[in-house]
C-alpha cells in the first residue's frame, strides 16, 4: 500500500471524509420536517429555515442535524391504530391513483415531485371521524376527491397556500368524516374537490 493510499484509508476511518447526500436524501428529510410541523413540533418560521438548509445540504451529517431533535419516522410505543394506520403514496416512475373500493386509514402521506397523485374517497370505506392527509409536491399535482357530506379543512401549518385549492365547500354532515389537509406545494398544486350530488 502506498503512502497516499494509507493516508486516504486513515482519513476515511477517522471520519474526515463525509458521505455525500443525494436528492432523495434531501427530499426525505424535508418530508420529515413537514410532518413534524404538521404535528406542531416545530413552528412555521423554523420549518422554512430547516427546509432551506435541507435542500442546500451536501452531506448526511448536515441532514442529520436537522432532524436530530425529532422522533423517528415510526416511533415505538404509539397507541394501537395510530402509526400502523398510515397509507404512504409516493410517485416513482408513474402517476398514482388511489380510488375505487378501499379502506381509508387515519393518516395518509402523499408525495410527488413532477408527476401526479389522485386520491378518490367517493367509494371508499372510512371508519374514522378524522382523517389527515399530509400532501407535498414539487412541480407535480395532488388531487383529493371527497363525497358529499365530508368536511375538508386546510391545516394552519400548510405552506404556499396560494397553490392549495379547496372546492369542497358543501354543507358537511356531522356524521361524516372530517378531512384535514396539511399541504406543502412548491411550484405544483394541491386541489380538493367534492363529488356532485346526482339529480
């Protein structure tokens, strides 16, 4: 082994060489920060600051410090029916449509960059009074379709509210679920619409 190779090995073993983070790593940390803000763990101003740092981070160490004071993504010890009742929809190679007959969990995470996600609740079975959708998109779009009777509210921790459109404004049925949307669109849009009653 040459002197240069020994020096390189030593530097790596001592941690002097920091592993580089990729776009997927930065986006994953950004999503954790948005979820934490939606749960009230960090304030909106701090969310914006941490997001800026996340998207400009070059190493894993820079990303780790941004979430060091937050719980793990799936913290142990949560009450039954809380953490396990989460549907995660993240676009990879194509658009996503969640529709037809399906069972609505208590929490839904929808994330896309350039593609689209459609979540259609009109034929779904929902046993919960409150359902939360945490939606974030880059230049893509997320559309939520709810049946008549459902109430929809935009959470106060949402960002870039001008890109969130809620047209589900019909009178709510007290016996129907309430959908809370925690929206974080960047250049894309989040749209909520309501199925019209058939005449």
